């Protein structure tokens, strides 16, 4: 089978490499020439565990190809996936301009039967919009009899575990409107699900909705726990215990119950805004989702507030070590990262920032320029700092040498945005500790 994946970002590159790993002949397409040239030379544009190995292996085996020219390869393909970005526009709608540009290129160049699959996260109805654009253009080109199908196949991989998620998915959601499309998608995914075939076929609108509803549910759990954590602090309860107690109820479950300093990344914030807009467009207010976003915006300010109140708002001229910049561990993705809200508040208050991240230092420069000091490691970041703030729980931050930190820091406050440290242990080294949802 020959397929093309248009958009070689986090989703497109991982999907392309994983399909190739299963023996599919894959061409990854991107308009970013530097990215494509780099990939041909073994330069992986993102940090994602395990990705480089499978990209290199499949590129060298001739199953994975890279190009900037979709039109020249289109007619050799059975399936084209659209996996370009769908960022928020100024009003919070999903910006579909990248998706529709790809649809136009397909419509202008296809001359063989094709299955066009939307993998990008898109508002309900987008696959039909693509179908209508392509049909109209084919008719204008005199290709009334040329057969094509559209399908929706939203992606559920998590950055930081993307290869593993793609190779062993919990389930694959596919929205189709024809038997042919269902058979082709079944064939494509069969190798991934040999032990337990978990492709759930449904209609296209429900498939598109499933993606937004899933992300909205996960974001809701996070904001819910952040609200509970803030209440715990005020009434003297410990959210870590509350979380354990709640999570052992099988109706609730343990995952996504971790309080912290807010969700970020390239998906939850924009998808939450987009689903609210979808509601607005049909005259329905998504009240729960609205509250989820409000709680999250407030939560992203909590680390600065804790630091500021510990120093009684006398923070100008202080120095803060920030450990972790990416929006979560095991990725270099900085989009909507809570660390950015924190660092901007620190800088506005006249605080000097010394930051370290195991993977996102280069990416962080695009957002923060030279306004902060980029440290070589955790100890360099903490040197002469008045406080240590941890927005992202990378593994290498979990057991630092507190004796060294005690010596090299000027003041000894730790603000733990992910509850990875023990207050008692830190107290034994002479540190003050402020976590989330604890006394
Ligand atoms: N990142 C994730 O964890 C994740 C998970 C699930 C779903 N998604 C969804 O998948 C989609 C892609 O997300 P991403 O994070 O991979 O985006 P990304 O920004 O990492 O990559 C998008 C790529 O598309 C390319 N592109 C834009 N226009 C193009 C065109 N006309 N032709 C060819 N290439 C073009 C860009 O150059 C870029 O390399 C989004 O809709 C996102 O919501 C993302």
C-alpha cells in the first residue's frame, strides 16, 4: 500500500514513520523545505523518544520518503492523510487554512481514485467541507466520474510517548461514509492491532466529535483536580491523599487526576477553545468547558503567586531557577506551556530567571529570546537563586542533590508545580516548600 502524509510535524512524522515500520510505503510531505532536507539527512526536527531510530531505519530501507511536492506524488497514492496544524485563530476557532490549502492541492492535481483522510483535529463537518471542495473542482476539471472518498481518523497520540501510542493504540477511531473506505482503513491498521482489533468505525461527524470530546474530558479532569487542590489548600486537606482516595473508585479511575500548574501544549488549549466555538456556531453554550478554561487560566498563574506571596511581594531583583520549560516531560514542545506564563510574570516583576530543560532549550529561545539565562544543567540554573520553581516534572529533576542546592542557592524556597517532592524531606535540608493542594 502507498500512502502520503501531508504535514510532517509531531503527528505526521510519527504516523508516517510508524506506518512505514509496519511495511507501508509512506511519503511524508511538508512545505517546510528545511525540515524535509534535514529529514533526508537524518535530522529529526522534534524531540520524541524512539522516533529517530524508526525514521532512520525506514528511510534507509526505502519505505519512508520525504518531499515538498505533493502534486508530483499524489497520483501514485491510495490514501492521503492530512496532518497539518489547526491552530486557534484570533477568535478561538480552529484555523482551517492549512487543511483547506492541502484540499485545494489535492483537488487541482488528482486524477486517480483516492481516499482523503483527515488526521488533523478539525471542527465537526470539516471532512465534508473537504469532500465538497474536491468534488466541485473535479467537476470543473471535467472529471465527473473520478471516484474519491473522504474519511476522518483523528489522532490520539501523546507527545513524549507518541511512537509507543501510535504502535499500540488504545483504539483507532475511523469515520467513513463508504464500505470501500472502511475496508482500506481496516487493511491499513490491521498490523497495529493484531492481538486485539480495536478500530471503531462510525460516521464521519461522530468521529470528528470524538476527538474534541476526548480532549475536553481529559482537560476537564485536570481543571477539576486543580479546583479541588486549591480548595484542599484552603481547608487543610492534602490533595495527594484525596487523589488516591478518589482514584481507587473504579468508576473514577486513576488517570488524569494530577493537580499541577495547568495544562498546556499544542492540543488541549486550542481544542478547548475550538469546541466552545463549535457550540457557539450552533447556538449552544458549552458551560462546563468554559469553566475548564477559566480554571486553567487561573492555575497557570499559581506558581508565580506562591513565589510572590512567600516573599511578601518584594521580589524585584530576586533570582529564580526554573526547572522544566516544555509543556510536559519528554517533549521539546513549548506551545502554550505553563512555564511561559510563569516566566513572563517573573520578568514583569523584575525577577531574573535562570532556566534549564533537558530538551526544550532551543525551542524556548523562540519564545523567550535572550530575556532569561539558559543554564547548562539544574545546578547551574540554581546557582545563587532565591527560589527554585518546577513547572515540568522531567525525571532528572526528581532526586537532585539537596545538599549542593542548599549551598549554592541564596534563599531556600522550592515551589513544586507537579508535587514531585516531599515537604518533610526538603525541610530536613533546610528548604521551605510549597506544592499544589497541600498544607
Ligand atoms: N501534537 C500532538 O500531540 C497532537 C496529537 C493529536 C492530534 N494533533 C493534531 O494533529 C494536527 C497536527 O499537529 P502537529 O502537532 O503535528 O502540528 P505541527 O505544527 O507539529 O506540524 C504541522 C506541519 O504541517 C506543515 N504544513 C502546513 N501547511 C502545509 C501544507 N500546505 N502542505 C504540507 N505541509 C504543511 C507545517 O510545515 C508543519 O511541519 C493538529 O490538528 C493537531 O491538533 C496533534
